[in-house]
């Protein structure tokens, strides 16, 4: 089995001239065609697999409530997948033949990586985690990567070297971090593209082996982010994070500085809708709804030059928002490492499950009508808590720490009261918890405090809570007072923080 070693990537801007820029655009276009060629074949193979009489018979049995697949049935599934060429290596073999005409532009490693990407999408359909393998539009293909730094997309002497292309990268003279990274071995390279105003800009991501170089303060020379081995608890919500340890506490909204971009995006989305309606009045009825097509009809859309200008502005804002969101998560992860520690416990939450609509039908008691089934989809889309967890886990791993995901049903951090030693469910709207008279704590911070005091069975250690509670309460009150002062000075907080 291939060994896995730690890695990190550093991104550099590609200094491409006009001809090289056009060549990169062309190669991404060909890569999109290759990927869609594999998607078309994958759909055909998946349909043939599910229509197989042996597979259909087992699937019929599988739909019965509580039915567990037998080992013989699993063997039948495996054999049928091999028969219909549903494997990563089968996808590689198919693309090796189909993409021969593009070998002048796309190397074998890059083509195999496209096959791996298509297989990742197809496997979700095969194993019940997806419904269909989707084609990619040209704008949706944002990266191409190699497998080694020996052939294909490689880095040589300060340049990207790829099938006849040699494009230098830009390294700032005072970028000590990037210069230190080149002392590590290069695993492979990846070409990224992002939309800037009215064109794509291209970047080279170099994946190095090992852990990233330690950054130092330019004035003092002291190394930054040297977290101590302390145990802490982290309570992750759809839009906020609370982290607590014996050394300090952190409580804030995810990416609280991207609200301005969200407002600009909302303005452009409304403008885009007005322009689309003005250019295509034939596709809307008198109430402003899109007309339903009759059998045999086809809807035709027309777009103006200003429509495309607005769309390009919108794409630029989305790119800026993504960059700001990731940068904010990186800073917040560093803050938690510095203040809280590097051995962290977090509840294992399914963010995709929280984003999905509720399956239960409820009646609103005020209106008597069916209640909305929306949950936290919009908040999770805006704040990306799952991305933060992955960033935090990566950074903690660099320093020999760990992020341990525990079963929420075992700790019951949102229900436990360590003073009364009782469990009590609370409504989601209740953001404060009364432990006893005179002891009112913020719910998320208290949950993080309980997670910081778990035993080996991942249940709350009451004695540890009693030992550390007084110190936590002092830190809690100081932080809440500071946040309320910020609110009085004009800063806004989400309602779920209870500030």
C-alpha cells in the first residue's frame, strides 16, 4: 500500500504572456471535454449495472426494512462492478484510449486524474450517496493536477513545465515562507484558475512533503503559532464557534467580515434577474413566473452585453468571498491554537444533514398552516463550518495535536448541568442556560467547557468540571462583557450568539 506522508501547498502566480494564457484556456477546454466524455461513459455503465437482473434482484431485497446484505450478495455486487468496468482503474483505461488525440496538450497523468475525479462522482451514485453523475461546464473546471513532479505538470527552475509550455512563477523577494518551502521535496503540482474582472488568472500550487515552515514575527523574530499541549473543547454551530480550555476561551461568528460582499452580491443578483427578464419577456407570464413548456416546445434565452458584464462582476465577487472566507477560517484556527490549545474535542456533526430540509411535516400553531421545512442550509452555505473543521484539523496535525470527533449522544453537552448533575433538553432558541441561581452561562460556551472536561469514555467528567468551573465563569463573564460593549459600539452579532 502506498505510504501517506504529511503535505502542504504553496500557491504562486503564473506570469503567462498572451499566447501562453490562450494556450492554458485551450487546455482547460480540452480537459473539460475529456471529463465529460468519461461522465457520458460512466452514465452508460451505471445504467447497465443497475438494469442487470442479478443486481435488481438484490436491490429489491435490500429495500426491505432492516435487511442486511449477505456476504454472497456483496460478492455479486463486486463482480458486477468489475464486469461493467466500474472502477477507478477501468476509468483510467478508457480515458487513455479516448484522449489519445489530446496527448499533445494533456499528459497521461493529468488525464488519469480527470478519470479519478469522474470515478469519485460515479462511486457516490453506485453506493447510494448521489443520484446522477453531472457534466461539467467550462466555468466549473477550476483546476488540473499531476501525480508526480517527474512528468506532466512539473516545476523546474522557477517555472511551470508542461507539454511544451514553460511559464515562470512570481516569488516575492521578502516572502521568506515560500523560500523556506523550497527546501522540502515537491510531491506534485496543480494549476488553478480564478476569475478576475473579465478573464481568468492562473496560479501554480506546489504540494510539498512535510509540515509548513514556521512563520516568525518580523519585528521580534519570535515564532508564531506555537500552541501548547492543552486539552480544549470546541462547539461548532452553523454560524458560530465556541472554544474553551483552562488557558482561555474564544467565541465568535464564522467569517464575520464577509457581510459587505454578501450585500454586494445580493444587489448584483437582483440586477441580473432584471436584465434577464428584460431580454426575455416571452419566457415569463403576466405574474412574472417562467412559463411552462408544452410538449415539443423549446425555451430560448437571449442575453445582452450588459448581462454578461454583470455576470462577470458577480463571478469576481464570489471569488473574493471564497478567498476571504478561507482566510478568515485560517486566522480563526490560528487563534484557537494560540488561546485554547492543540488537543481538541468536537462533536461529530453532519453539516450536510443540518443543511437539508426537514422530513417531518409540522403545523404552525399560530397560522394553522404547514410549517416551513427549512433548517440551516443558508447559514451553512454562508459560513462553511465544515471547511473550518478541516482547516483546524490540518493545522492541529502540524503541531502533533489532534481534533477528536465524539458522538453527541454520549456527551450530551447541550443538555448536561454539572452543578445539578442533571440532563434537561432545551429549545434551540434558548441561548442561555441557568445552572443555578446566579449562574447564567452562554449555551455554546458552556457546551465547549463540558467538551473540554471529558473522560476516556467521552462522557463529561463532573469532578473536572467542578474543579475548573470558577475559572471558566470568570473568563466567560469578561468575554461576554467585551462582546456586549462591541455591540453598543455598533457591531452586529447573529441572534444565535445571544449577545
